[in-house]
């Protein structure tokens, strides 16, 4: 740890010689002027990565609820993964997985339970959830299951939540009926908080039962939505006040081969009718969190939806190409492209169409007759710039542009901030006049400091930029501060940078396949990383105009110093952000006279600490922003602490 701290200090001292006017000015422009910047600047990007959806944001507590897991998801998985056959109390019978008469053809597998003797406790199955089922005292949980009674007589069924010792935390009973598949619903009330529980479904009399779509949902979902989201994780995202949300992923979208491409139509309608599939990140997608739920969540948190569809090609890393071998990027057959393009047009109709349109009617049937007011659609993600990609992208883009000029298309320029795909991607974007292109960069902290001027020289007459994925490869304070320094340049260049989103957003701490992430969680709690607080401070304090030449550092041009100043026209507030990613405190001066500010009322949010400090699940609040009243008189000589982000909000009216 000591070596790491010293290394950081050496890096930043060496970088202090970088000549860059950190107040966001070029030396040619010393006037204090204002320019309009994007109102959609800071948002979030959700990808079902590291169990961010199933076992995470999606509130379902039963894993493999419809027996659709298989070895193609993960080598040692099968239809009974997360399930256990229960024969306690001298019960006996047989259990098998069948597919002859499913609830729906899209959900082909179900469990057949033959109860020859129910014994003292019943014969059935239990589910361990995602690393155990966690419940809270005083809350209620909605249990549901599809059953088909295949024997003449009704069968009593008991549902229980039990711990390892057999203690029952909640229970319900019901009796089956004959006549095909039927859905049964019960409510389990829990009086004690517990984790590591299992859900038991036990038949209490001899007979035959077909079982499918076993579900346990907390009633306390975000906004109380049915088939909804885990309340605390959804609220954590809402508290960022994102202006947009990109979904359902990046690499997830174009998939691991053409057969794994994400198809939005498979994700809507009743959950038992949705088509599940393997996740490119080596697990399974129940698709319970589908496009309807994504759109609804965006509406609930006031974020503009930014759905992303594949550009007619699979991921260039398909089949493990990024390791060795693999199949690489593959394109849909050109004979299939018209149908695929129609799917994209249908997506726009699903989001925005009237209730008497085909897909608008399906949205209304799901419970949302009002349009979702879709404005953006992303086509492609980090795609390798090949002839196959460019041909299919252009086919999709030309039709969307012609039929829906109100939709802003977001293109892609590869996975890195430089290189051949990046150069070719920009050349292609300029050729087609694509409105916005998506740049990605996962780089070391020093990259973010040395690239603060990256967008200062971008051509304002060409495509705008969406920084769809970025992170500085760590969750220490120093990582977050270098990101904050870069974010001041995003504000400064908010006339050409339309949107930006840190990535990835969510990670289950027990199933993390990518680091770093903005939010880590387990079954009972979540941790706001320091990076989370930086994103929140910028997003909550976003403006719609940028004011140049407000902050100076007494002639110092140190790359570890950065600042920005924006105005929120709705409130009249002036918001100043100052970053010091260096080892020593620095004096700054803010030109209040040039801003024509008379108010003395201001709030200071400051985030500071040791460079290698971080928040963890065991110590989630080690670093938090401290809020205090602030007298604007002190801005004439404001001391910026070492390793800090200061956000000063001056009341306008």
C-alpha cells in the first residue's frame, strides 16, 4: 500500500509539468463568456454484467425460476441449477424435467413431480435464490407459480421460507385445481430479517404436478411497480439524477455470435412468454427485466431512454476471439436485414406509437398507454470497423433517418479512444453525417489528466459525442478525482459532448466479472463508491450553460488542477466545480465580479481524503461529500485542499 501511495504521488508530480490552462481556457480567449451546453450531459449506462439484472436490479428472488438454465449458459449448469429435490419426512416419488406441454412454447421446460407418498412433511423442491434469499422483517413477499394438476384429486401445496436449521420465516398454503396450467398467487409475511433462506414448495398428498415459473417478489419494489426493481438499488440510481439511461448493454447487445444477439421483442409481454437466452458474460438472462421495464424505469427516474440495438453484426470478440481463436464478428445475412430493420422501426413504434398502432397497442396492453417519448436510439456498440459492419449500419441508419427524422441516432467509433477502429469510425461517421457517435475509454488515471483538453479542438460542425463508457481503472479517491477533472472538460465542451456515462454501473460483489464499477452490492446492501459521489455531484449540479474564464490558480498550469463553471437557467444558480488531484493544497480565485453575483448564499459540497481511500461494503461511508453553508466572499481566495473535489453552488434567485 505504501508503494502504491508513493507511486501515485510520483506520477502526479511528474505530470504537473503538463501545460494546460485548467480553468478551461485557451490562452487566446481571456473573456468571460457563456455558451449553451447539452441538457442531457450526465447519465447512466446499464448493462446486465456481473449479475446486474438477475440477482441484482431485477427484484426476483428465485433463481432459474422456469428451469431454463443449461450447460450452454455455464458448463456445470442444468435445468435444476439452484434447485434441490426435497424428500424429508419419509416422502418419496420421482422428479423429471419435461418439455412436451409447456406453459408457453417460448418457455419450453417445466418440472414434473410424481408424489407417490407425501410422508410427514411433503415432497417437493427448494430454491436457494441468488446466494440465498434475503428477507426483511415486517415486509410481504408475493409468491406465484404455474401448476398443472395431472392427477384426478386436488393436491394441497405448502410454500415456506426456511433457514438452514429449518426455522420457518413465512408460509402459505393452497389447493390445486384440475384443468390445465393455472397460476397460483399467495403472500408470505415475514416477521424477522434473515439471509441465506430457501424457498420450499411441497406437495402434501399423492398425485402428479407439473411446475413452472416459480416466483418470489418483494412487494416493496421501486415505486411499487409490478415485476419491478429492487428498491434500494433503483433508488441509488435515481439519486444520481441521470438525464438519460443507456440500456440494455454494450457487448450484451450485439452478442456472442449471431444467435446470441439481443432481440428486444423477446423481452416484452408476460414474463412466462419471453424468450430467455445465454448472457455473453457467461451466465443466464431470464429477461424478466425487459424493454418495457427499462422504459418504465427511465420514466420513473426522469431519465431519457437510450436503447441500443445491434448494428446487424455480432461482437468482434465472439467465441472468445479476445483470448484466442473464436469466430469473430459475423453479419446477419443480407436477406434477413429488412426484417431486422423492421424490428428497429417497431421498437420506435413500441416506445412512441399511438395505442391504435400495432406496437403502441402492445405497450398499452402492458399498462402504459402514454408514449415513452423516445428521442435517442443507439445503433451498434464498439464494433470493429469492417465492410460487413458499415454496410449493415448504413442500411439501418438510412431507413431510421428517413422514416423517423425526430429520432437522433447514436453511432459508434470502436472500443478505444484512438487507433484504427476509432479513426475509421470517425471517417465513416463524417461520411454519413451521423448526429452523435459513441466513444469509449477505460484508461489509467493519468490518461484522464493528460487528456483534459481532448474535446477543446473537436470540430463543432461534425458529429457530436456521447462518451458512453469510461472509467479510470479503480475505485480509490484518486481514480474518482481524475475522472472529476476530466468531467470539468466535458462541461467545458458540452456544446460538442452531448452525453456521458460512467461504466459499468452495477456489480454483485460475489459475481463480479469486470472492475471497477460505480455501485457494488450484495443481497442486503449496496456501497456508493467514491466514483459514485463524483458522478452524483456533477449530475445533481448540472447546468445548461458554461461560463468561461471564471476560476484561476494564480498562474499555475498543473494538470492535477481543473475547474468548471456552469449556470442552471431554471434556478439562476451558478455552480463551480474545482478539482485538486495533487499532493498539496492550492489557492484559487473565482471572479465573482465578472459573474455579476450579488448573493452571499452558497453551499459547499466537498469530497476529500487520502488518495488511496475507498468505500467498501464493510466500510461504505469512509468517504462522503460534506455539505456546509458557504460565504461567497471567500471565493476571492479559496484554498482547494489536496485530493479533493469542491462543488460550490451559489443561489441565483
